[in-house]
């Protein structure tokens, strides 16, 4: 059983910033996310795309924002359960909640903060009739540990940033990398496209376009894929491989959280924005893009604001009768759970002669 003060469902920007705000109140956090790494959409869908409306940053790449938030929260030592989806919630006699994931991992906390963005992200799977029978047997929709592919033959399918970036990364790990896309044009960062071109010319990546995988073959595990050339539908050939990784993006779904008894409106969770973003279940909050209320704006900076007020409310539930006096970090400094201390330089008192 993983126990914490605030259990955060979703490790995107809002969830990560919650760790920092909770830490200022001496509250520990643990995060659950269905994706294999923290960062949500920012790290999975568009890590190299610039964001222009983060205060203090005229422009920042989505991936860099995630790295900064992780660095900012690191001093408060958050725990992570990644690659697992929050499945069920049970309220205990003491008022706390036990949240169990789809893999059976149990977490207990007096406060649950749902910061799931647009919901849990499910991979968009290609329309290949037999693909389900090869899942976890050579077909993967996420890359959790690149070392799994060392000295293996890998086929990646897709035309976005994820397909390009992982093809580049695995070029130095796998024995053979083949990138297949149904078009000649790729929708990704220009430097990634140019890098793939360079690696293709050096023979480190095999590029097959325009084409698509139409079948997976093998006995109990992936042994190859059947590829059809887009301009010649009748022209099919087999590429022998150990792994097939279709990277077609993610589809947001509210998922099992929708069955928790929360008040839902248009696939979003209704909250009390007049006070603290609490749901209709006391002790469960929803912050960021996953919630809805009159005047709601789905912006990262709004999620940061909601996280801050939510933590203040959570503090009162966890510490009944105890008053918290808000102090600016420039005055109070920051004491990390790791023993670190950050504070403004002390003023120098010196007489002028």
C-alpha cells in the first residue's frame, strides 16, 4: 500500500505543479499516470512545440516546461506510479480513499486530486485485425524502456514527433530500425525530420514511404509485419522484425474515473470553483483541463491557479483546526523534504561612514 497526503491522478503540468504547492504546506504527494513518463500531453504529444502563454517565459518548449516542473518539484520528493491507470476508488471509515490501478497497485490518501488533463490517454491503435493478439508479445504502443530493443529489429509506424524521435533514439540501440509512414511528408519538428533523413542516408534507419502495415505475423510473438505500398495497393511485402511499435498518437478518455460517482458534464468533472475545485465527493478534487465550471478556460496557467487553491483546501482537511499563515517564498524560503533550503540572500547591515 502506497500512502501519501495527496494522491494526484495525472502527471501533466498541473499535477506536477501541485507537488510544489503541496510541498510548501509540508504535504507529500504521489502521482499516478497511464503514460510511461511524467509530463502528460506536453511530453508525449508535442515535446518540441513552443508554448507562449506561460508567465515569465515568452516562449518555452513543452518538453522543457515538463523538465522544469519536475526539477521544481524534485525537492519535495514525489512518488510516481507510471504506466498504470487509476481504476477504482473506495472511501474508508477514516475518511481516506484507496485508489487501485489497472495493475492492482493500491494507494491510500486523505485527499485525491484528479489532474488528468483531458482524461487518461489510450493509444490510437491501427486497424489491423490481429494486432490485439500480439500486444505485449512484440507489439507495443509506448516505449517504456529503450533497453528492451537493444540489438533487436524494430519497425516503427507513424509520421509525428513520437515516431521520428524514437526512430532517431533507437537507431543507436536496435540492430535495425525501419520507419513506415503512409505519406512521404512527416508532421514533426523540422530538425527531427532532417535527422531521420541523415540517418537514412547513413543506413541507420530504413525509411519506407508511402506505405502502411496491414498485418502482423508470428507464432506466439511478433516475427514480421506485412506492408502495403500506398500507391500500389496490390504490392505487399514482409519485413522481418522482433518488435512493431505503432505510434499514432493518443486518444483522451475520462476512463474508469467516469464511474467513480462524480458529477460529469460533457466528459469533464464538475467542481465548485467558487471555493476550492472540490467535486461532489468531499475530499476528491479536480483541477486542470479535466474539470468544468462556469467560465472555465482550458489553459495550463489556469490549472496552476486551481492547484494552488486546491492545496490550501486540502491542508485544512488534513490538518483540522490548524491555521496556515500564507507567506511569500521570498520571505519564508523553501525547505525541501530532501533537506535542501532555498532562501533570499539576507540584507547586509553596514554603517556608512
